[in-house]
C-alpha cells in the first residue's frame, strides 16, 4: 500500500494491485467563504485527479474535505461515507446527483476491491472542553490490505481510550495520519484579547495540540506518522489573523514529535504529489522543508483578495432585523430538539446595536458576535454557513468570561431562516 499526498487532507491510497482511493479532495483556493488558501500553492488540477480513481472517501462536509463548489466527478463513482445521521454530507451529494454510496456504520468493516475499510464516527464530543453535543460530522477511515494497516484520522481527533481500542483491534499499525492543527476562531477572532494575549493563547493552544498528538502516537505506536490535515493560510482582509491562528506547519509538528516521542515511530512529511511506501516506510522523493519567509511573502500577496460576499449590496437594516428575529426563533426550536440547556447569552451587532438572539441560562455568560452584514445576510438565507464563516475567521467575538462553550458554537450552525 502507498499514499500519494496532494494537499491538506487530500491524497490517494494506492493498493498493491492498483486500486486507488481518493480522500477529501480540496484543490481550489477560497473555501470557508473565501478565506482559506493552500500553502504551498497547489499545482494539481481537478482534471488530473478525476482520472483513474476507483472510489472517493469523504470524511465530512467541511469544505477543506468536501469542496462542494468543485466536487465534479462521474456520478456513478463509488463514494465511501460514514453511515451516521443526521447525514448532511449524503444529502448534499444526492442533491448533486450522486447515488453510488458505500455506507459504512461506526466500527463496521466492508470490503472494497483489495481493501478492507472500517469507518468511525467522532470518537469524543470534544477533546478539551465539556460538551453535550460535541462533534456531529467527522469520521475516520482505517484501510487494510495485504497485511498493511493505515489509519486516516482526518479531523476526528482520538483520545487515549480510543487509541487503546484501535491498538488492540488492529495490532500493528503501519501508518497513522493525525491532525496537528485545530482550525477555529479562537484566539484570532476574539476582540476581548489584546494582540499579546492572542499570540500567547495561540502558542498555548498549539503546544496543547502537539502534546496531545504526541501522547496519542505513544499509545498507538504506529510504524510511521504523517502530520495531516489542517494545513491552510488565511487570505483576504483577514490575512493578519495568520499571526495568531493557533496553527503551525507540518515541519514544526514533525520536529516536535521527533523531540518528544517515547516510541520509535518514523515521522515524515510529504510535498504535493510525493508518495510514501507504507509497507517499506520509504519516501520515493527527497522531502524539502517549507520556506517560512516565502510563506509570509505569499500571505502578504493575498491580502487584497476579495471575498464573494463583499461584492453583494448591503442588506436593508429593518428587513435584516426582522429576519434575525425569525432565525432566532428557529434556533431556539433546534436547541429544544437537542434537549440541552445552553449557558451563553448570544448577541449579534447590527450597526451600533447588540441584538439579543439567544437567551442562555447563565445571566453572567455572554457571547457577542460581529460580522459583515452582507455575509450575515447570506447566512440567514443559506447561501453561506455560520460554522464556515467562523472557521474562515469572518466573525469577530467577545465573550464574558473568556471560557469556551462548544455547544453554543455548534448550535449557531442552525441560525438561519
């Protein structure tokens, strides 16, 4: 078995008999409402990966894994997805005309040509915070073929119990592909923090993520590890937020693991279109580290990029306020269906007014949201998505106190008409 890397969470598993499974193809820049760009820039064209593919694994609906703007493959191609509801991904694919699904339930194994495939739903609700809802969409894939086992964790971060379970079930793991970045709005979008505090929080989060990854590798003890997924930079007017995203390069992740691991796993990185022989632990082309100076120059070159919503006309304020009220009522109904209680009081700024959109059960806990009203208008009318806007760093927040409540951010995904 081999793995050919493309970008971010995209790549191709190649079996010894030539079977090719494409994973999470995001190729074209400008996802997350225009904000996310690849670095290094991707040279691969969609037309190049549209050929000689036997199946596609799509881990979840986030656009760096499933870019619905450019998901254009033969309608009869087998699509490997998690069989878990509510399945927003499957609904979207059906609307696009796809119907050949290989649906695999949690911890279920199915054969696909020379591979045995096992899928997993989100392992935990949240790695670091208390959560009642938690992760609703992610998945992970285990591939087995001719005595070789690879685990593509994607964004589905495991905890210690998960790793103990996987180690016991799959015994010798040849490759573990683990995320080293956690994309999100904190601390880059939180205006109650000073610049110095944002940078400090960014470093703290990064250290926490890398330490967690290191601990999981020490439990899994795979023969090899690929720092994987979550590789991006921010373009457009929010480019300055790259300074405190709480993310790093795959090179820095590899350095951290090599310095801190207690097991003897081989840590490696890949550039676009480089291939790793999983069984023999060999890279077919010599790897070159990223040039950080060139990356910073490239980020500067993106600062004048326009987001699509910036081309819209500003919405009429009275109508917008009426629609916010309706969307707030729908949000409240959705929270009731989840049968949970949220602590935070949530507000959206419209001009100079903070409009109360959700009343939490803690009078001292508040979340203030501020975003371009053209983007808000798109979100309300389902032409954009709140969660994508968050991850794209388009929403600025203030929270009192500075304590995360993951479930309120999850529920805001249902704030629309």
